[in-house]
C-alpha cells in the first residue's frame, strides 16, 4: 500500500540513511519510476586474481561511478534488485515481478517498464554493501551463473529486443 516499495537482497547491508535517501531521491526526481543504487563488496576475503569488474553480475554487484537514466533508450543497463525501489504505481501499470523468471526477474520487469515508457534512475550515492560468500568467488559458481543467466536471456530474447547500442527495439 505504500507509494514506494524498496528491495534488498537478504545479504545486503544498506547505509544507515538508505530509506531516507530513497525517499529523498524520489522527491528530487519525480519523473523517476524506479531508482537503483550501488551494491559494493565488503569483507576480508581475498579476491581471486581472475575476478574483475566484468564479473559483477555473478556477485550481484553494481558500481557505476555516474548517475545514469535507464529507459527505452538505454535498456542494456539493469538496475539490480539488490538495491532497488519502485513507485507502487509501476506494479499497477506493468504488473508484478514474473514468477517465470526466478533469475533475471529485475531485468524482465524493467524491460516491461521501458516498453511502457517508464524511467529508471541509477544513483551511486544510494549505497548497499554485500559480503560476497566464498562460493561466489569460484570459477565454478561463475560458469553456472553465466549458463543460467544465458538461459533466461534467451527466454527473454534479450539480445533480439535490445540493440547493440542499448536501445530497446520496437516489438515485432
């Protein structure tokens, strides 16, 4: 029933002013239908030498340095559900998260949002930390994650729907 509904992953550690920051951001950007923020790693585990920024997805990380609008013109970017808030009206307009996508449910919802003309905003100032489990630091985990994500991207026809420049194509 609230006008804003916010999401974190169960292992996410939001900043102490996270709720206030989300509310303030929606007030400051009334044209934003959803707002996502950074998800950064914290912890003392050593990072394997092969693990770099290109492996952010399997770690459920998101750390872009600049504010960025995400919408039909920039559909390649995904505001991940580990640090995401939506106006409740979005669910009224485009429906809920789809049970058909237990992985990539945030991307699937956002594609429906962008198709409906909604606007997302990434704000690096809205911060969540996550202690990455040791299992997510293995090549085995990353291979499984990539295979599963590839399966869901194929079901979404993601590469068919989003052009190389990031723009969402019109429906066929």
